[in-house]
C-alpha cells in the first residue's frame, strides 16, 4: 500500500528540504575543518601567537 499522491508529495518536500540542509551543513563543516587546519598550521609555525604566551616573563 502506498500513501496517497498528496502525502507522497509532502514527504518528498520534507526529504528534499532535509537533503538541502545536510548539504549546506556538510559544506560548512568542510570550511571549518580547513580553517582549523590553517589556524593550527599558523600556530605551529609561529606565524601567529596566542596573547597569553607573548607576555614578558619577569
């Protein structure tokens, strides 16, 4: 037994919306991973420094 056509369309709309949201979140995750990689690389190479480690020891 299949649901009626209008219910099938409603389900398809919900699933399409969820799929679009998943794709957008996957893109955002990829961007955040790239940003993390770049920041860690800059910290390791000394290109940027954290303020708490730049204080003069006295």
